[in-house]
């Protein structure tokens, strides 16, 4: 079930990624003539969503219950972060470029959570908490 959920979320993210591209093209003239700051925020948020989409699709294709490397609880946390991260990234795409101080209140926590769970927690689980 988790595998199918990752695949569906990943595919939906790829669709949203394409729609974001159309939004930048149609609404903002493909960001031509836009100030560098907002332009960078649009593009980076757009690319982060692609990253999360690919990660979810990969998990949807390769996640296996037969030989779990991570403890089930840790795997659940990592999966939850990956499945919920598109919400913050899409919010960041639409809201952060308009902020005057270029703060990333939506994107930054998502990226920290992805790093913390996807990298740090997974490495600790693999190296320090091996089964058996």
C-alpha cells in the first residue's frame, strides 16, 4: 500500500511540476524580465518539486516489504515526510516569491525535513540500528 501511495504522489507531483512550468510561462512570460530574487525562488521551488516527485516515484517502484533495510517506524517517518513535502513545496512556489525579504518559511522546513529523515535518520538506521 505504501509503495502504491508513493507512486501516486510522485506521479501527481510530476503533473503539478508540468503545470508549474505552464504557470511560469503563461502568467509570468517564462520569468523573462523578472527580478533575480523572485525568479530564483520560482525556479528553485519548481526544481525541488521535481526532486520530490522523482524520489516518490523511485520509492513507488523499488520499495519492498520483503527485505526492509530500515526499521518499520523509521521507514514510516521517512515515507511520511516524502509524501507530505509536496504540500510545503507547492505553497512555497506560489507564496515565497512575493515575500519582500526572500524568506523561505515553507520550503526551508521541507528541505530540512527531507535531509533529516532521508539522509541522517536513514543512515543512522542502516548503520546503527541493524536488525538481528
